[in-house]
C-alpha cells in the first residue's frame, strides 16, 4: 500500500486520510491559479500510522497506558505519555514505511533541486475542525534536510500524538485517543527566516466582527508569533469595501518585534536560532501596504472557498510567510476559526468595572471579560505544580503543555505575545480572559498579590491592584422592541468600534475627532503641518520619531486620523457614522506635542478660539487642511462613504458659509459623492436662526452640554457653579423643543448627542415625545435608551420601525 500523497492530489474531503491540516493544504493547492501560493510537498497518510501500530502490536500496550488515566495527575500523565510516545516512535521504524518516506523525499529533491529544506508537520484526523483547533498540541520540525533527518522527523511527529498536552486536550474536549490518528505533512520551507511570517484571521478575534481581515506578522520564522515570544505588527483590512475595489489598510499597529527566529548554519547542521531584531527594523512594519492587501485578498478568497464548500460562512485561521529571497508570499496553513465564530448571534454580554484601582501593567486584551484572583508567577513549567485553581497565571509566555492549568485559571497575563499566539487562542477557547504582551508582568506582579484583570476596555487590557467590583449585563437582541427613534452611539475610541458594532443601533451619531487626534496622533496638527515652526528641540525630535516611516509628519497625521475614523466607519458600515471635526479648546490643543507654539493663552477657552472659528482662520487653516485630507482618505481611498461630517460650535451663519466653502476647497463638496455636512446645535443662535442654518446643513445634532452652559450662563468647567448646571431647567427644555421642532419643520434630521438624555430619562422622554429623530449615547447607555424609547413610543402613534431595526428584527 502506498502511504504517500502529493499535496496536489488532496482536497478538503481527505481529512480522514491525511488530517485537517494537510487536507486544507491540498485544497489550497487547487486554488493556485487564483493567486494563492502554497509550497509544494507530500503527505504521509494516517493509514501509515494505523498500520505501523498494528504490525507492531502496539494497541494493547497503549490502552494499558491511557485507559482510565486521570489527566489531572500531571506526574502520572508525564510518565505514561512518554511511554506512549516511545511505543509509537518504535512502531514507525517500520522498514516499508521508512522506505516510502525516503523515496518521496528523493523525488521531491529531484523536482525542487539540491539544498532542499522542509517543514515536517503533524496533522491529526480530528485536527483543525470547526469545533476544535488542536492548536499547538502536536510537534512540528523546521528546516529539516537530508533523507535520514526527514525520516526521523516524521517518526517524531507520529509519536507526538501522545504529547502530554495532546492527551489532555483530547480528554478535555471529548475525543477518543484511539479514534484520532496522525498524518504527517512534508512541506518545502519558505525562507521566512530572511523575510517575515505570521497569522491571518478572517474576522476580528476579540469582538467576532466578521467584516475585517486581521493580520499579524513579524520578521523571521512564524514560531515567534504563534508561540507568543514576540509582539507582532497588526493590520486590519475591511472586507466589504475591499471587495468593491477599494485597496487600503484600515488600521495598523506597530509591534515591538524584539526578536526573530532565523536559520544559521548550512545543510544538515542548519538550526533555527533566536536573534535580536535591529532597532531600524523594529521601528518599521514587517510588510508593505501592498503585501498586506495581497495577503488580505488571498484570505478573503480562502474564506469564500471554504464557506462555499461548507454551505455557510466559515471564518478561517491562516498562517502565511514571506520568502526573503524573492519576496513571494505563501500560505502555509488554513483551518476553520473555532472560538469567536461559534458565539451565539444576537447575544451580547457587556462587562463593566465598577471599582477603581491602580493599573499595574497593560497589554493586549483577549476576550472581553473581567476576573479577579491571586497572582501566581510561573518562571518555569516546574512552578505549575504550585498553581491553584482560581489564581491568575502570570508568565513570560505560555506553552500548549499548560492547558490543564490554564483551564483552571481565573485569568492569564503574559509578558510577550500578540492576539494570535497559542496563549491567546487557548484562552479564547477556554473562555479565560487574558492580557498578553504586557511587557513586565512577571516583574511587576508578585505571587499571592490580589489583582483584577480587565479585558473590557477594548484592545487594551489592564491588570489592576486589588479585587475590584464589576458587573455583567446579558442581552438578547431579540428582546428589544423596534423604535421609531434611532438610538445611535457616541464613540471616539476606535479600539472599541468592533466590539460595539454588533449592537442594534442606527449608527454613530458622534465620533469625536479630537479623541482620535489626542490618543492616536499625540501631536498638534499645525506642528505636523509645520514642524519647522516648533520651538522645542525635544518636541521636534518626538515628531520626527512619531512620523518615521511616513513621507512627512503631515502624512503621519493623515494616516493616523484616517485609520482611526475609518475603523469606526468600517465597524458600522453601511450605517451612518457622523464624525465631528476637531473641537479642542486652546488649552487642550496646547497640551499636545508642539501645541504651545500655535495656541494663544485665553482666560476662558470654553468660549474662545474653538470649533468652526478655527477652520478658515490663518492660525489653524493648515491644520484643518490635514483634517480634510484624512476624511477624504476615509471616503475616497477606503470607500467608507457612510461617513458624514459635523461642524462644532458654529456661532454665526456667515461662519457656517465660510466653513462649508473651506471644506469644498479641500475636496469635501457637500452633496458630491453623497457628502453630508451636519452642524452641532449647541449655541442659542443655532436655535434662534435654525431656518437659516437648515438652509446650509443636512442635519443637526443638539449638544446639550454647551447649549445648557450658554442658555443658563454657567461655565460647565467650573465646579463652583456646578449646582446651577441643569439640563432639566425649563429654559433649556424650551430651547431643546424649539431645536427639534425647527429642524423637523425644515425637513432636516435632528438628533442629540449630549449627556442629558442618558443622565435624565425625563429629558429623553421629552425629546422623544417632541419627535427627535435620534438620540446618541455612550455604548453603556445604548440598551437602556432603546428600552426607554420603546416604552415612550408605546404610548404614541405607531409609525412603524425604521429600516435599521427591521434588519435586526429579521
């Protein structure tokens, strides 16, 4: 019997023959003509494993070792697993099997040429299934060359079916040890040690948001990324607009990439070794935009292909590599994503901290949960014996061997790793919150110390001192009644966008550009437009460092702001997202890097040089031009035409006309390509002259904070007169009523984005009764507002649900 199958002869139907990993490689090989590059190779079938063990009469001895084994007894597990591996290793010395492997190797060398090196990877028949990943449970061997070495690596791969971690994984996931068989794949090595490698998911791994491709990568061989030994670069690409022909990276984050795994030596003496990445390489991304987009396009095609085969959407987990010799990109593996995609649709759990404490370390969040427990710092695997269920596991990185302990942990914290490493994958699969890539967790945290691990704040996860209170709200979208009043979100943090995209809201009523500038850029727009005018040498050096890798500091601003705004627009696409042009006060602008060189000193910045007054003014015109460039990039390059623009603090009609003209000069022409321009209704003059403002703008958003301040004459920044600041004052309510009625009279959309409706339900009730079109609130208040709107509208005339709720109801 032949135990060898060339990749080109395999398909996804061959999982029983060669396992999930290798059958997927065969399926990918059939897509080569569609732009997918897969290295050549061959598989040794699972039948070889079964026959070898049968001929050696190994099954009874394996049953004696594994039947009735308590996998929680780690000492006994280690002894029996080692004995089982020895049995399999000995059985696969079968002369006929080894001869076939050697012959297949010689044929491959004849095709590919001398000096061939290969990766030898295990592939179990129960591996890479839609319900179980088996990530990292079996062994792989890289840069293997020479006939004897290849045969030896294949035997060791077969034996790895009984690693400690694989035995535990099967036991914990209900797989019979004797109904799972192992195949081995022998694949030509890509020279990623001279290039780069990483992992792609065709959804966002934390939120489950399915409309993006999420790609991670670092220099060198991919084991550093997969095993969590390096903080990789991260990229997102928006699938719906990509498929419409728009080619742009949606967002990117530069990873530390402190180390890389490279090949040293020649021939059979070549070995992968860990080396430090040069400072220059650490400061630049491991892939160009063109390469990211090429990989994203390939990932989208792979997902579409496997989804069509399955008859339903099938998000994929894909490994890639870049050959450093010729720059070609390869797909090494593709398997179904097994955790995030299995979440129940329409079920939303919102975790919120109620207490406050000192942040001890921060990193990348895995999951969205919160947990408390005593820290247990693990330096070596021997320390695992001391681990107690309910403790927080703290380590430099984790190993798949640790799964039995990880399952009992309240949370996991690691120094190194990204959201696609083994620790992150297993944490998601086990439902355990984790903070990875925290840098100095093993030094900053002490065994026995009570900590709270929070992954509820978006992409950043924090470890707090002490046991903090938190709450969890569970919601089924089907429990929400449709409303005429649109409930929208106030959202300025792009890191939270994918998380909240699943809420059945009408879109984003307020995306604050100033938040994106302060958090994502850090420098004053004018300082980036004119770095030569920055007086501080330190500030100039910081600007130069921030913008390294971009054509200019101005381009850095455009890239960062467009990616921040674009992420929010992509998350809610095609629902409307209204971005408010920057509305810093002069004291806030001055706090940005280089800001003091461009801002006047004002006695009352709240009523000073802010909002629309700045945009056409010579003191800020070039900064405003950068804001416009960023918004044009979102709409025209990224294809996110659901983005609308909102002008804040527009005092006079003449000022409104100047801003609209300035926007047009910078390519944002109202009505052209669907461009909408809205205005904040937050100054009494906006209400008094609402007919005139309505003639210029497409819609209004009431800013209750500033409107209350100006109606009552109360500085909202002053604690001394805070008792006089009350949105429920009859005078304020009258202005709110006039704003809603005036906008509707002029057939303009009118919403409110201030805090009043969320803080005071009676204000929300008042607005709904007077016909406000939309109420925009913070995500934590959205569900409560939807319930309130349904309750209020139940007593009003039924006008039928708007389109966005019809879609969610369907």
